[in-house]
C-alpha cells in the first residue's frame, strides 16, 4: 500500500476565497492550504491532501465541490510518495 499526494486548485466566488479556505481546513483537514494571487485581483486556493492509495481522489474532489462558495475544482498534481 502506498501514499498519494494530491494538489488541488480551487476557484471560489469572488471575495469569498479566505472563508472558503477556512471551511476547507476545518471540514476536510488538508496537509496544507494557501491563497494564491493569479492576476488582476483574482485569487485561487491551493490545498494539498495526502491519503493512502486505497482511497480515491474523486471522493476528496466531490467533498471540495460540495462546500458553499466553491465554483470549480482542478487537480494540479497527483503522485505517489
């Protein structure tokens, strides 16, 4: 059994990025999270999850999409550790 690291980029409703990030941290307990400036005042949220390879990343993605204020979720990287 291995360990998988998945880095997500989350696009939240404009102006709600920090509150969405806090809710993700409280509910889903990622290994790390940060706000990232993209351009012209647009911000995204990056979150890192680490789980064993018996779980699917699609479950985490679905949980992220279910959080109010999340518009889009994108997988940036996924790799074995």
